[in-house]
C-alpha cells in the first residue's frame, strides 16, 4: 500500500472565525474538525482545531494512465488554508511509490487540479475573503509519501529529491539527516520539500503534525513578506514626509507612527498564535516529529527574520517619536520667544507713550 499527499498552502491575510464559518457551512456540505487518532487529547492540544472541507475529486490523465485524487482542504483560524490532493494505491509497493513520486516530482502537471480546488475553496470562503485579493501564486507546496514498509526496492533519496541519480554520500546524508522511528518497522524521513512516512498502519496523526508544521512555517513566511512590504511603504512615506514643511511633516510622522504601532501590535498578536498553533506535550515521539519538521523547514530562520523586521519598525517608531518631540519642543520654544517679544514690545510701547 502507498499513498501520496500533495499540499499547497495559501493565506487570505486575515484571521478566520472558524466557529462562524462552521455554522454557515454545516447545512450545505460535509465538514469536520481535525482530531488526532492514536494519542490522548491532552498529548496534543490545539486552541482552535482547523476545519476540514471535502472538495470535489480530481482526475488527471498522464502518459496514457488515469489518476483519481481525493481532494480536501483545511481552514486554519490564523488565516491560512491547505489544499491536499491524495493519490492512493491500496495494492502498490514501495518501488511503485518511487515511480509515482518521480512522475509527479515537483507536483508536476497538478496545477490545473490545484487551480480547480482553489476556486472551490475561494467560493466557500467568499464571506471571509470579502474584497481582499488572494495571491494564487504565493503558496507553500509540500508532499507527504506514505508506504506500509520500506525495503531495498525504493530509494528514499530519489523520492525526496525527485530524481534518480548516483547520489554522493554527502547528498544522501544531508537528505536523510532527519530520520526518526518509534518502532523497528516504521520510519519518518523529513526533508525540506517532503516527508516519507513508513508504517504498517496509516500514521494519520503524523500526517497531520507534518501538515500543521508546514502551515506554521508558511505563515511565518507570509508575515515576513507582509512586514517587508510594510517597511518599504514606511520608508517611502518617511521620504515623502521629509519634503514637506515642518508642520505637515510632523502630522505625517504622527500618521506613520500610528500605522507602525498598529502593524506591530497586529503582527505580534498573530505571531503568538502562529507559534502556538499546536502544542505537543506528553507524546515524546510526536513531539520529536513536530519539532524536527519545524527544524527541517527552517522555521527559526523565518522567526528571526520576522523579529528583525519588527525590531526595525520599533526603532523607526522610536526615532520618529523623538523627532516629533523635538519638533514640538522647537515649536513651543518659538511660541515662548514670540510671547516674550510681544510682551517686550508692549512694555516699550507703554514706557514710550506718556
């Protein structure tokens, strides 16, 4: 038995009220909440489990062979949603998995299927999207390969890298460096673009953990990009403000500061939710898989990038605040000078007139 799960993750740029969405969709389509199967509820906790949507199946004909995909989507309250196309072969072997993985390497030829699934999700999320545009070209793709056992017939490096080659020992070691196992006959091989999960029983919980980790890292990437855009606008606005007279410059600085304060608060809040999307507490192996997936996807680099940009925004806010204070002080000084001058003129005028 083998299966391949092809994922693409998108973001709508705003948080989603899953409770409201669930009530809205309950009467028109099959929906469910994500839940873990093999562990106790207190071992893995999610403040707001994602909403599972079942989409229309997809069909693809390639090289004279037909492939039918089950299609599902998961909607997360942080504003992200994942689309998953699932291809299963109940009688397939590990060697056949390798052949299928190479055929769909880099999610080749799946664009039309994902576009159709994305159109379905956009229709479902019409109320949440509103007038907000969704960038269909900005997404995270990831693939999870499932097989009941690993044997010498399949090369996991070829599956994960999407090609057959005479790989060097360094390439093999780098690709297989994040390999974990709980029992003798299971494996979790985690890499940047995909994960191989080998187990006699379908490891649904591990599949979900890897997916949720991928969503978390994509959200970090999304907000890193959003902060970059905010900073570009911030620099443009400051440059434009510097061309104005001091009065209008101060007013523009205040507007920029207000926006920076709002952006900082919003990003800090959403970052807290993203980094606490899921907590694995008691199950040591599941915690290792989750943490290793975050490491393989370089989540810390994205966290550091977001934190650096937030620090720049805070420093810019501080500098603008100081500049506004200085300008305000200068204004008060001129008022004081003007009042002294007026008082002096009145004194002289009074003194000179008998």
